[in-house]
């Protein structure tokens, strides 16, 4: 069935439900109008249905007629009449059954609308709070939990002002520079308050337009928070500033609003509280608060786990494994919140490295550690990343929470094991054969095997990665030009295994200490993930 036929069939199916085609939108979606009639309603309500001609998106359904007596804020119904009847991603649309799927969406919208009419799903208003809280963007880059007055940087992007709340101006300024924002000398009086209550819109009057509305609303949620907000607004009024920005920290989200100190004429009929306190009449503007702090960016994808924030970690080797791995570590919080990520590598990026390295042509002939540090600082401004372009045997790494050997060089790995003994945890990551398997070993105590132990075990045919011997494949010309071939995807596999074990470590999981991921499916794995003991022949563990 071609697209034109499918659209015609869907329009005909909707016509049978008394929906008429009335034209197209600017982006070529098909527009239909009809009535949405819940099963227990006396009448239907005029609505507009927009159909995606490709049928990849849900039909958009908007009420053109809002039922009389419906509260100002109800679940799943936006201020413009947009009806949210399905969460994106909760249902897979069948593009080969456009008629069935489109009618099913209409039926679902009818059911949701009926429940809205009956006053059900009120609890959903808490989850949908931001759908009813539109306004100016306000970015928050705060790592601490201090309340009270905060620093607000006013920046400009494309001629529009943006607010950035921070507890570290240097860190936030670096982020603004990376965004191409112009930092101005303007500021906004900003206060931060805290509440234990989750926000939800008032069904009687929404959205709030004045300070009086805000205080009445907060009084229904948390009377103590209401008093704090009122106090801060009065402080701003006494300071004779143009406005004040209030941030409210609730258990699951941050939201806020701005107050403009522009006095309005007193209405003929006003509340007694308004006449006693002129601040009640001040206009408010909701702000859409967006967190850009490092802790949130790392924690968002791991809400119930610890991140690498605050840890001192060193990665030795910024080659094909270490480059990808250091990127993943920064995304997991390394180098943030007082932590530090140290990158060690004395080598330079050569043309032959580019095919399987995290860096690319712009960094050609640059030191790998320095170039990788610059790239990570560009991606995550404000992170504490130190590059040591030296041989690790001459490096001063300082006190570490975790040392990661990503060099893949066996003899250097043995040296690191001997030089950095327990209690310094050490993670070794390497690739076996021509990308046959990737492996990693975490040694957190003297009770576990070190990287050198595996060398002795492998000589006896123990703890091998594959049952069959690893292929010995070299390509290139001459002694200096020979190398082991494998694609960049193998390096990413190794880095991913290293990142997985690093996150396990920071969350107190150190077992299994030896892990293997088989890449070549023609091989069979020889050693399941396990916790090897120190080898009896290892000179490091038996010294």
C-alpha cells in the first residue's frame, strides 16, 4: 500500500466516525475535525486531529471546545487544548496498519478524555507539572546544597538573555564559552529555597500570574516554603532591585519564577491581604529550570548508582582503548565535584592511529594525553583533567582512588602492578589476539590476582580467554611497521568493559574480578568470569 492510498483509507475511516478533512498543516500533516465523545458523555466536543502522512508519529489531538466547568488545570490536557493520551515510546505504532493504529489512537484519546471529564487521574498532575509550567529558561550549575542568596550570571545567545545560577563562576563561565554565549556584567537577585512537597498545579486557578497567586498555591503544598518565598520577595523589594528570581528545590525537580517589581494599579475590588501587602499584586513569570551541573549530567542515566564524581582516577595509555575509555569515564562523572582524572601517555597521534582512535585528524602529531584532555574539556567544560605527556615510569601520579592500565602492553602492566601495589586498586584492560576477545582484571586487595599473575597462569594453559590458541596475525611492512589488525569497534568493546568495571568498583562491586567478552564468534570462551587467586609463581604477590 502506497502512502497516498494509506492516507486516503485513514481519512475515509475517520469520515465514518464523523470527522471531516479540512486541509493540511505547514508541515503537510493532514487536518481533520470532528467531535470527541466519551462513552458516558451527553455530547461530543469539537476537536482537531492531525495525521502524520508517514504514520510514524501519534496523531495529534487538540480540543477546540473546552467543556464548561472543567478546572483550569487537569491531567493530560494542555492549556491550548492539546490532549496527551499516549506517552511517546510506550507504544510501537504499526506503519503497515495505518487505519487500525489511527483509530486505536482515537479510541484511546476518547477514553483519556472521559477520565479527565470525570475528574480522575488527578495524581498525574504531579508528574505532568512541567507541562503546565512554561516560561523563561534558567540554567542551574550548582554542586552544593546551600540555600539563600545565589550568584546569577546573565549571558546572551543570539541576542536573547539567559540566566545561569552557579556556585562556581569559573566553572560555569567555561561552560558558557563552550556554548558560544556572551557573558554580560548584568546580574539578577536570586534566592534558593527548599521544600519537601512535590509541585502540582492548582485546578482552580492556573497558571499563577501574581505573587498572591504563587503564595496561595504554595500554601496548599508547603506553608513553611510559602513563608520563605514571601520573605525573599520582600527582601528584594527592600533592596529596590528591578526583580528577583526564586528557585524552589523539591524532592524530584527544581522549578522557579521571577518577580518584576513594577507596581500595578490596585483593582477596585481587591482582597484585604492585597491591600495590606502590595507585593501580592506583583507580576510573576514562571522559569523553566534546566540543570547543567556535572553531578546531574553524570547521575541522570544512573539514578540509583554512584558516579565517579569526587574520585581521583588515572588512566595510563591514551591509545585505542584509553581514548574511548576516558570519554566514557568523564560521562560517568570523572573529574567533577572535586575529583580529578589524570591521563598519562608520552606518545603522539600518528596517521596510522586514526582509524581506531577516539581522536581524529585535527589532533595529528599531538601528544595523545594532551589532545585527549583538551577534547574532554571541550565536551565537558569545568572538569578537572590533567595530562601527563611522559613515560608513566617517570610520572608523579599522587594519591589515587583507582589506577587504570589501558596500554595493552604486558611488560608495562607488570611494572605497574609492582610499583602500585594494594591498597591502590588497579584495573587492567586489554585486547587479545586480532580482536578475538577483550578482557579486564580488577585487583582491589592482596587477596586477589594481579595482572602479572595471569602471565604465569596462561603459561600453564590456565585462565585463558579462548579454548583454541589465539590467532597470531600481523600486517604491515618491516619490523617497525608491523601491527595487530582489528577494527575500532573492538577498542570500544574493551573501553566499555573497562567503564562497566569502573562503575561497579565505585559502587562497591569488585566481583567477578576477571571478565572476558568474546568478540570472535568462531571461538569458544575458555574461562568464565571469575575471581582468580594470586598465582603461586607470581614474584609480586609472593614477595
